[in-house]
């Protein structure tokens, strides 16, 4: 990569446009993308220099901040060519990210038919399947024979997003079935499309959430899926490349939320410092104020701590154990929900598993804590005459706190999903903070029940 950057820099210094064009046009699309990342100020020049087809293919795989930066620097003619040649779904994704005025200026460059198409696509909800679909597909009638279908594909297939799948519709545009191209190629020319239909159609609704489309693609191993309206009219298709892009964005957003921050809407290094701080500070303030309740709980049990200072030694131990178990459970459930492995309706099954898991995990940690105090007592008098009661307090507290952490961490994402919120907002830091405060109450309550010198 370094050698490639050096060659490009040398060509830029020489100002040899033809040699630069030949060099760029012979690179892989991904290599040009890397060059734009390495030399961001030259991104617009690279797009201007590339042949139109390659420029479009490079532009469509760039992240949005880079696309926006390049669009601002491109000449009006190149912008018009680029926007006109972009596939409708990629064009919609770009328009959906840009500000209103910028969209208006770009839409002006589109021919009237494409302009209507772009505006229609932008009419769908931002996170809906409608924003992903492209109207470039091949559709045929069920009464057609294979010979006519192949002639139709030769005539119109070039402009289609994919010809791996051919869609069968009736005279009103209602989707009847989809047929893989290999099935068409392996039968005689006289075969009717109706004979190839198996009625095992899988389709997306134009208003479906994009997250649902990701799961459907994952479960059905498709390169493309048709998109219909509520009347089952075929509107467009969604291809797997767009789904992979969206899945990556969803995964990144969830990871950022699980980490206790708002989702970033652009790459970390490209985001201005103040905006980055703004994204992080809200959650930190919420967690900070929540942790203040820990001090309140400690103050409530101040008398017990004064009578048995040794209890304070194990506060970090029991609090962190509960927070860790809660964070584990929360992360596992959020991931399982994202993959479609767990739904809100299965909350009781999840709870039963976490009760058993929490008890077993708590018992393991509690046993280790009990043994640790017992062994230390053989060599030190740090725990005093009530060392056995202290050991039982720590042991039973760990069972209760780890159990509570597991339940809180697993149930909170399901609860948030049930009320229509993003489960990823039940981030690991939030669960840990919740369990910290309640864990103290469990710990000192068990201490009061076991240790006679506290009463």
C-alpha cells in the first residue's frame, strides 16, 4: 500500500494526467478506496480522473463523510454524470444523508424520470426497506415461455441490479413468484414460466424495518429479495450488498451503544472533538448521577460499616461481580435478539435460563470468596473473631448479587424492546450501575442477617 501511495504522489507531482488515469483505471476498486483514505485531499481528483463506470463503483463504496467531501469538490458536469449513473438505492442512501439544500442541488442534475424515482424513494421512512430498494430488476409474466423470457432479459437485463433472480408478475403488477436464472436456462425454450413457479416466495414489505430485512436475508441465503407494497405489487428489489452494508452499520451502532455512548454518525477520526464529547457526555452524566445512589446506600449502612469495617473491604468485590454478570447477560441477549435467536415472547425461557445460570455462577464465585477468607484467616487475624460469619456473608452475597445481575442484564433489553426502544441502550455500563446500587443493599442486608455484632 505504501508503494502504491508513493507512486500516486509521484504522478501527482509530475502532473501527468494521462499516466495517472491509466494507473488508477488499472487498480482494483478497493485499492482506489484505500488511496482516497490515505490521500483525502485528492479524492475528488481521483474520481474526476477515473472512467465514469469505475468512478461510480468507487464512489458507491466510500463512507458518507468521504462522499460528501468529494461531492463538494467535483465539477458540475462530473457531479451530474456521477449522480445519473449511481444505482437508485445508492443514490437514495446518499440523498438520505445529505442536508435538504444539497439534495435539491443534486436532484436538479437528474433526468425527469430519475428525479421522480429518487423523490419517491426518499418518501419512505429512513430505516425502512423502501430506502434500500432499487427499481432496476427484470420482471416477466407467468404466461411467457422461456424463449420470450430470455429475449426480454437480453434486452433489459443490462440495466438490472441483478439477473440471478427473475420475478414473475401478473397483468396488474402483483408479484407471484421469483425464479432463479439457472432454472430458466436448464429447461426447453417452450417451457412456460408458470411451470417453473414453486410458490415458495419470500418478499419484503416496503415499510418493513431494515433490521427485519437483515434477518430474512440471513435465514434464507438469498442474493436479492423482492419488495412489495400492502397490495403485493412489486415495487423493487433489495440486494445482499446493500444488506451487508446496513448490517455493518447496525452492528457498529449497537457496539457503540453497548459501550455506553450514543451512536456515532461518522468515522471516529473524522468526527470533530466537541461532537465526540457531546455524544459521550450524556451517558456519562446519567451514569455518574446513578452512581451517586451508591454513596446514599453506603450512608444508610454507615452504622453497620462502623461496627464491622471489614465489610467495606469486600464492597468493590461484590459490586464488580454483580456488574460483570449483568454486563455479560445484557451483551449476550442483545446479540441474540439482533440475530433473531431470541424474541420478547420468549422472556420466560430467558429468565429461567438466567436464574439457573446466575445461581451456578454465583455459587462458583461465592465458594471462591468463602475459601479466600478462610485461607487468609490461617495466616492473618484481619477478619477478626467473626471471620466465619464474614465468609458466609460474602459467599451468600455473591450468589444473590450475581443472580440479580444476570436477571437484570437479561430482562432489561427485552423490556426495552417490548416498549419500543432500542435494546442496545441497555448498555453494559448502565446495567453495571444498576446492579452496583442494588448489590449494596443485598450485601448489607445479608450481613445484617448473618453477623450478630451488627444488630
